[in-house]
């Protein structure tokens, strides 16, 4: 009785199967990632408590609105372009420059927006924010 293992035509398996090794490495990587986030090392400190508060004055803001009919508004009050120019000149002469919040309707004319920007520039006001939704 002779034992015969495999066919004579069959080639010897010379490559190693890496799929189980990759599976084990992925599982180990997930375990290490989970434990690394749970074990966040930090230095235990007892920080001092203070009662001081930061007292910052809110910056002065001016809201200039332009509606679709080229109407100008200074903080919800309708004004003309001449009144806007005089008010911007007054604000430009102050020690602290205010921030201008320019709110223009999407259907307003670009010409009106350009005029307001030119008046602000002439009054040496450079802090201009365009407000949108």
C-alpha cells in the first residue's frame, strides 16, 4: 500500500496566503485606534479662579441699507445721498472709526452701491462689511 498525496501534475504552492494576516492587522489597528482615543493623556492641573471680566466696548456700527428702488437708509431711517455724505463726513472726523455694515438688496442698482462706497472712501472710512443672508 502506497500513499499518494496530490497529483503529479500539481505544482507546489510557493506563495504565502496574506489575507488572514491582513484581517488580523486591520482588527489590531481598529483596537489601537479605539484605545488611543479613550486613553487621552493629559496633565492634571488645578487652575486658579479669577473674578475679572473682559470689558470690551462694542465697536460702533452704522447700518446703511439700499433697497431695490435705490432708497438709502441710515439705521432704518430714510435719508438722501446728501445727508449720507454729511453724516459719513462727521463719522470720518471722529477719533474711533465706526464699522459700516452695507446692506444692499439683490435687485438694487450697482450705481447706488458704488456711490455709497465712494462717499465712505472720501470720508476716510475703510471698515466696510457687506451683509448678506
